[in-house]
């Protein structure tokens, strides 16, 4: 019984660790607008904070939910409208 309890606790600890956000090292800033969509999508998949986003993509205008912005349409991936999770981390969004 004790072995079973230990196994269950170890499995739960592993699951909890897997569900946590992985800490991000400060990535090298990408200058200019987003051209490499695969790299950008991989970056967003790590659920960065707004601060991490701005450091990684300093030339891209980040628009957060509720923030006012013009409705002009941009074709150069220079403005990203982010979607946030409950912790305020970017989970997705779209260029407009």
C-alpha cells in the first residue's frame, strides 16, 4: 500500500511539473517585423509575458486586450493583437 501511495505521489508531482510554464531565457531580439512565422509561433507557444514579447520582438507593436488601437490593416506583421490567459501570458493572437 505504501509503495502504491509513493507511486501515485511521484506521478502527481511529475504531472504538476509538466503543466507549469517553462521559464524563458531572454531570447535574442528579432529586429524588424515578423517574417519567420514558425519561430514566432514557437515563441508564442511558450506563453510569454508582454514584457518578454516586447524584448523578443521590439519592432512589433503589441496590442493587449482592452487596449485602444487604430483599425488600419497591416500586411507586414508589424502589429500583433494578443490573447491572454488568466495569468496575463500571451497564448495566441493575430496580426492585423
